[in-house]
C-alpha cells in the first residue's frame, strides 16, 4: 500500500472539513466505485443468498475505506477483491454453517474443509465391510425388514403393508434380525481383535 501523505494525517485532527476523509472519499470515487460491477459479480459468484449481496457490498466498501484511512493501496482492484474474499470467509466462519450454495465455491474462497484423513476413511470402509458381511448372514426377510426400518426409515405398519405381513411378524423379524446382526458383527470384531 502507498503511504497516505503526511500533510493529510497532520491536518486530520484540525477543525473544519477533514482533509483525510476528503482524500479517502476522492480516492474511493476515483478508484473503487468504477469497480462496482466487478465486485458485484465476484460476490454473486461466491455468495448465493441474494438477499445478502447489497449488505456484503456495503461491508466491503466500509472495510476498504477504513483501511484507506491508514494508507491507500497501490492497486485498488486486487485490494477490493481480497477484501471481499476475506469478508465472505469471515461470514462463513461466523455463521458456522456453510450454505450448500457456497459449498461449490469454497475452493475459490480458499476455506479449509475438514475431510476425513486416510486412517479414518480406512476404518469407515472396514466397518462397512463388516456390516455387509453381517447382513449377508441374515435371512432374506430379516435383511429386508431391517433395511426398510433402519435405512429407509419406514414404520412397522408401513413395512407390514409393503411386505404383506402382520405388524407382529415385522416386529419379530426385526428383533431376530437385529440380534443376529449384533451377534455376527460383534463376533467379527472379536475375531479381528478390534475394539468396538
């Protein structure tokens, strides 16, 4: 950033019009306002909630002006876009919720994403393999009832209707299947020496 002229800083504390603010305003009008279309395009590409776009633009302008009070940037465009990028990152972090729409552009925003490491992925694959092996040991009816209940989230009456069974039979198949599944899964874990 280029330094603010010393005369502007020295005159800033005197009465009357503030020369520092006048210089910032003149710089803003001359250098930043012509970039509004670029800024708005950047914000729209990286923040899909259209109701926030005008507020984000104003927040970027406020940050740019505040920074310009200390010193003017050498080049306004990269400074403006970096300020916008940092503001968007701050908003995402502050909300602690990443909107689905923002997810597609996180690479552009360079926000770190928590991804499972290779060890965690290997453990998850092993758990899924053991679960599939245990499911394969069930009778077809037990497996179907468990999948409808635990995976698809159907109620017992819905399962009974779909499979043309009584609710009591659904409950019996579900209980027997879950016991067999737990027994097979725990046996597999004890055979491999892995702690559950």
